[in-house]
C-alpha cells in the first residue's frame, strides 16, 4: 500500500464519513430551515440576528421539498453549559412532515438560563428523539463545544467566500495593481491575509490562484476570538490535516482553518453509535432562510446521519468594533461615490448582522445618510452621493464658513447589530473644496529626479488629482494626506523637465477648474564644502562641485567674486576698491554663496593662518663650473637651462627654517621644491635666504618658458606666486666660417642649432635667416656679419635680440 493510501486510510478512521468530501470544504448543499426571531415587538430574519436572549421567540420552519421521501425529525435543543445537562423540557420535537408544521412552522421560546441553542435534523427511526436527547444530556460539553465551533466556522466561511466572490467579480485585466488593490481592500475589510505567492505569478493567473487555492491565513475577527486552532497533537488528527492539504484532498484549500474542521469532525465522530453518527452543518443565512452546507454526505442507513446546526449564541450582544483605517483621514462628501474607509469588524462586511446603517451628520439637522457595507470597495458606501451632498448643504452656515473646511464637520456611523443599536467611529468630513492652496515644502525643486511637494489649504480631503505642469507638459503626481492637518504631500518624477517656472494643478471634487500653485524648478544646486581665506588676504577659495553656479560669496558683509575658471576649487577675489577684511586666524563662521539662479547656499567658512610672504631681493646667473655663461643674453630675466640661478629672498621678520620655496612653470606641469633640508636654501642672516636653483637638474632637459616661485609654510599654506625668470635652452656656438668670396653667405658652426629662432647681421634683423623646424645640421647658413658679431633670437624667447661675438675663420 502506498504512503498516500495509508495516509488517507488513517484519515478516514479518524474523520469517519468526512472522507466522502474534503473535510475542509463545506460545499455539499444541505436541507434548509427558515427562521425568524421575535424580541419584544420586533421580528428579524435569522440573517440579521447577532445573538439570542432568553425570552426570544423563534419561528422554525423546515423548508423541505414536497418530494421529500425520508421523514426528517427537527429537534431544537437548548444548553446551559458544559457541566450542567439541560432539562427535558428544553428539547422540542418538530415533525417536519406534519401538515401543520409544513404550513405554519413552529414557535419556540428561548428558556431562561439557556446559553446555547442547537438544531438537529435526523431521519425518523424508533427511539430517535430519546436517543438524541440522551446523547446531548449525557455529554453536554461536547455539544457546547460543537455549537461554538460551528458558529465560528460559519463566520469564517462567510468571510472567505465573500473574499473569493469579490475577486471573481473583477473584470479581466492585465493590470497587476488593479488586482492587488482590489484584493487589499477585500482582505483588509474581511481581516484576511491572501496568499502572497499568488501575486508573484503572471497577471492573468493571479485571480485564479487567489480564488482556487484558498490558501488564506485567517486573522482575528474583531470579536476577541479566532476559530483558527492548532491541529490536535495526536497522530490521527495530524494525518487527517495532512491529507486535507494534499492535492487529492483539495490542494490545501482553506488550510488556515482545516485544523478547526478536523477538531470538530473528531468531536462529533466520538459520539458515533450503532444508530447515529453526527455531521456538522455550516449555516449561510439569507434573510430568513438558514441555508446549510455539509462537508460529508448524510447517510440514511445505520448509522444514520444526524445533522448538527448551531444557532446564534445566547448572550449579550458583542457590538462590532469598527475603526477608521486612518483616524486622520478626511472623507470628501463631494465625490460621485463616497466610501467610508473602516475596518476591524469583518462580520459587518461578510454577514447581514449589521443592518440599517447610516452616517449621522453631526449638525443641527442631524441628517442620516444610509450606508451599505461593501468589502470590495474597502468600507461603507453612501447609497446616494447626491443625498450626501444635500445633507452637507444643510449643515449650519457657521460650519461651512469656517476657515478650515473640516472644522466641526463630522459624521458618526450608526446602525443595528441584530436587535441592538450600535455606534461606530466618528469621522471627519469635508463638504466644500479646499481654498487658499499654497506650497509649504522646504528646499528647492530639482529637475531630473523625483521631488516632493507639500501643499496646504483649508481642506485636502476632496483632492481628485495633482499634476505638475511645465509648459504644455503634465506629470501626474502621487499624493496622500500629510501627518499635519490640512496638508497634502505629492510626489512626481520630474524627468525631462527644464529648470524654470513650474505650476502645481490641484483638481478637486466639486470644482470645474483646478487650483494652481506657482513654483520654480532648478538644477541640482552646487554642493559647497568649504570657504577658506587666509588672515590678511584679499583672495579666498571655495571648494565643492558645480562651482560654475557661484555668482558671489558673502562673508561678514564682504563680497567675493570668482576670479578664474572653476575646477574643484574656485578662486575668489574682492570687488574693485574693496578693502581686505580684518580676520583673525582660527575663527570659523558661515559664508553665503549666491548662485546665478537666485538661490543661496550656506557654506562653512574658516580663517586660516596668514600665508607666508617673501620678497625677491636679487638674483645672479652663473655658468657650470663657475665659468662665464655660454651665451650672454640681452634679457636679464632669461635663464639658460644649462646655467644655475642664485636668488636672494627677504622674509617679513625671521625667515622660518621649516619654510620652503616652490619653483614651477606657469602651467604647473614642471615644479620643484627648495628647502633648508637639502641645502638648496641657505640662510644669509635671520631674515634673508639664498636659493640655489639648477633648472636642468630640477626640471629636466625639456624645460623652458616662464618660471614662478612662492613660499610654502610648514602647514602647507602657500604664498602668492611671483615671477622668477624665463627659462631658455641655448645652443653651443663655436665659430663663423665665411668664404673669401664676399658674395657668398657664411656658416654658423655649433651644436643644437635648432634652439635658434632666427639669425641676422644687424640688430634690426634685416634679411634675417629663419631656422626651419626640425633643423639638425651642425652648420647653419647665415648672413655675413659686420666684423665678428651676429644677432640671434632664441626659440624659447623669440622677442629678445641677443648679440653673439664669435671667431670668424676663412672658408676656401
């Protein structure tokens, strides 16, 4: 025998006839009993009866077909607890086949001290009445438990079927959000938790999954009791529950409460005798019709089936604990369909126990607007929106003219719970569109990203749609009420929106034209991390990103403006004729950067120690090995690359021994640092230092162009750049060779002649000889000199004219 067969066999032993159908499904149609209940001078159909009380008169009428071939005995029994068997007179025998019973029904009065009421339907046999009465009196606790479980199972089944029916009513759609929202409303009002795995499937399969698997997790019903119980720990019940969750037994349908069904089935199975077996019936009241469903087919052979039916509990009414989904929500009475979003009382939405419900408008007139519970819409629906608007129009003038459209305007949910009146929560209402809309968001609106807008008005409950308008472009915004009263939060993705004027358009129920709120959109603001200035300086820097947005920076009333192209650092200087601020090193404050689009960004400001300053006193050029320079240049600022430069610097006070001198080209591509540590700086006296600079060694053979220097403090503070020299590369010139025939040109002999720009016989450079690019010869044809002097311009200083005296030798 296979494992599954053994499993089902054991389950059948435990659940008796329950194996004829899925024990978790009450899907077999049973007989019908019509019931009305009279209390005082009021009569209600059984579907609207939440509880019974002693003295209530029950009208019972077995509604069996004319062709009923088996006589069914209807027995009404009242119980008074688990340990107190009921007296004989608490059992009422009703012969359903009796003509008078069939025509008129039977009236039964709930006796004093009764706590539970049951109906039994049993095939007529000899001793049937006495046998059943004996079973109940012998084990009253079993039937008390059965009564409680059947009542709760009926409530639970009603909730689940209401959810499944609501999901099946959804029109075919490929919109997953529509399905999810619909399911969420049903589940919230019915206090169910649908199978989340269904929403992971394809959209067209989600409804099928939610309505066929039935794998709901049932939550508290709001009355302080849940019928979901743990499956009994003994092996038989465990196996029955396991069997009910397998595909052959229903695929686990309604598995959340299958344990309770198994417990009930086991409870009644233990009453099995040779003559009778007991099967449960779950009631689905519809007006006065007590429609019954069974989870096992009745048997008319021994042991014959006795159908056990629970009537409402005999107790004080437990009123539904309705609560608003959001206590701060304001309900707009101007909507075409008004839904009061309430929860925490699922039986209001799955049964007819709550009836004659109204929204009582708390005004002088006290208008009542009828309500209908609709789980699919997530709450109580006004039966007529027009009637609701009329009721609002009848509100006192003082309320309508209040500055806040919600001040003093409320409505209270009222209704009947069975025979008892109940009062639900009081909700905030709004009966006119919000006025005086304005933007209260903090911070700028930034394009290219999702942004949040906080709007305020006299009332936000009637908002239908919020759009962000940029020129002709409209962007729908998600919106919801803010935590603060009379405020609304809207979020929109501002993709492909240009900086500039924006308009928020708020459409409201009851208004033909939307309210408009103007604002501006900006690009991402510059992120400024620091503003730094040295004490005594008239220049400063600001660090950060998007520095091209900075128009000016103000600190302590002094305005700085950009003085160069921005990178990660933007150099700033004082405006014309402005005096440098007197600042103390080490102080901090906040500077205010004014951006070009009008925004202001705060940036932390720091005053640094005064920057080091030095003055160039003198400088001297020497050739290698201490000899004369290879080429005497006319421009005193020219420094041959092969020569060395000694320059003298004066400090303002003592020359710090930890100070350095940085030498660099103007573009900063080549640089070197002179210091006392390596001997390139030497003190002449306390305030004067001698700097020894070897450009060829420090900067390399390809260095040329203007040089600058600045002092650098031990803390890295940098002084101002000052001009030092123009670095030039010079050729080695040996002699001039001239032919005896004076009509022929001479030749300049030497090396690196490509470093010459041009050569002439006069300082005016008449008929000068240009050195072609890429010239690599050791002789260059030049004009015949007047005597021994030629005039040259260097490639690295093409403006200066330099005289060169060289020996002239004849050339034959």
